[in-house]
């Protein structure tokens, strides 16, 4: 057993993570389908309804940069609880929004809370994972989230139908966050010490030698590069690639782009407007995506631990690209349901592999900052993706939009190969530095 976990309730923390993933997702997906509908009731403008959907991504993006240092300085449990509390409060406020502008403001506030909790959630996962099980833990956590995404729309729709009140799903979302807050405060324990550096820094190297930079110094360079508009110099890019930071950013951007554009935007419009199916079939399509994701998340976690992250990312990326190209061909009802399941499964594979890779390359002592930045890349996709891909759909058609997102996932195939090469090297270097004696 890893000596870090001596006397530490690791199993309790892991299962607490699973429960929070399920509860968070259930409440979220109870509310997500009715958000644009409530927006249209408050302001009959489809473009402005799209702003309501994406504005939460803006809140998540702008807060991610500040969240990481707070997690490293004050701990995961307390900061994560603050994020959950913020999300809980704004979830309830969304349900009582009297005007369109208030709904926009409350959605932005919800994004702030989601960003803080998301970074804390992933950092805790990294803290309690080992090289032998980080894939399975990530896969199971993602599987519980998919399970919640399958049940959530059913619960939210049933509550709306029984009460006749469109605002009830928002209250379900709020109570689901309350359950997460209870778990964070009374079941979870602080994990920051699990990723702290336990040995002094190596002795200084004479100037004539070229020492290999530590992950912490590389992350600092990456932070400086981000502050300078991501530091688009060859040296900064090479440094980010050598430590895997660049590949983690790309992976998080891709998986969030898929959810924000394909799942939340393109497929609903495509099923209703282009294929001409009734609204009731949309729920079947979205549920099929969740089922596909649930099935592959568990398998992807196992293959990642056994053979490396590339065994999940590469096939997932290729399957997503092929599935999006086939979706653009206008399939029938059976075809679109099968393709939705395949797309959900493919995206889940890429997500599980990316999360496991991020755990591998996250630097000791700076994991909060690392996951704050990688989550910021994902939130950026959530914020700008619907506008960019929606604009392509307006100009060139929905089929072209599917091809563009597919091209992004096609790029993820070679990125997955690089993840499989870089990840073990970075992790081995981190373990060697942690075990090295002081000067």
C-alpha cells in the first residue's frame, strides 16, 4: 500500500467523490433541458436563450485561474465546499428568476460555483489516485456522472409534469448541490498533504550544466505564459509539451467542446429541424448518449490503467470523428440513436483518458494551479464553442458544424499518442524527485 495513505480514509474519500459526481449530475441534468425554455418564457428570443445557456461558461472560465492557487494554499475541502455552496444558492435563485436579466446573472453566478467545485473535485481525485488505479477511479467517477445524466432529465421532466411548474427542476438542482455540500463537509477529509513535496529541493546545478526542469518550475513558466497571452513562443510551447501541460489543455478543450456544441446545441436542433423527428425523440437521443458514455467510461478506465491513456484517447477520438461525419449524413431514427450512443461512448473515452493523463502529469505541490488552468481551457470551450460552432452552422449548415467538431477530435488521435509517451516519463520523473534525498 502507498505509504501516503497510512491511516488515511482513502476508500471513504473515493466513494464520496463518486456520490458527489452522481448527485451533481442528476440535479444538473434535471435543470439543463428547461433552461432555454424558461429563458424563452422570460424573453422570446432564441439568440438570447443561447446566451443563457453559455453564460455559465463565462463564469467558470474567469474564476478558474484564481481557484488553483487557493486550492494549493488553503486546501481542497474548504475551497470545494465554498464552490458547492455558491452553486447551490444560485441554483435556487435560477428557479425564482423574475426577469431575463436576473436569470442571466444567476446563471453566471452558478458558473462561478461550478468552476471552484470542478477544480477541487479533480484535484482531490489526483491526490487519492495512484499510477495503478487512476484510470479506474476516473472512469468510475465519470460513470456515476453519466448515470446521473441519464436519470436527471427523467426526474426533472416528471417533476415538471406532475407540478405543472417549470421552475421545480431548478429546485431539484439546488437540493442535489445541498447533498454534495453535506458530503464535502461531513464525509470528505482534506487531501492537500497527499500531494505535498516531502523532500527538500535538489541542490543547485552549476550554470554550465542543463538541469531538467522540475514540474513546478515548468508549471510556473506555463502560468507566466498564460499571463502573457499563453506565451506563444517556441520555448514556451516546447516546455508545455515536454511536461504534458499542453496536451492536457487540448484534451480538456476538446471534451468540453463536444458537450457544449454537439450535445447541448447541434444534436437537439438537428434532430428536430433537419431530421424532422418529434420532440419526444430528442430525449431518447440524449439518453442514448448517456448510456454510451456510462458503458465506455468503465472500460476506458480499465484499459487506461492496464495499457496506458492512449488506449482510451486514440480510439475514442477516431470513433468520435467518424461518428460526427456519419451523423452529418442524415440518418434515420434508429441510426441517430445508435450514433448518439457511439458518440457518447467515444467522448467518454477521450475524457477518461484525458483525466488520467492530467493526474499523471499534475505536479506535486501545485496540483490546484494545474487543474485550475486545465479546467479553464475546458470552460473556454464551453463559453466560446456554442458561438463559434453555431456561427458555422448558420453560415454553412449543421452538417459543416459536425465536420468541424469532428476535425477537432481527429486531431486528438495523435495527441493521445503523445499523451501515452509523455505521461509515464513525467510521472517517473516526479516519483524520482520525490524519493531523492535532499542536498
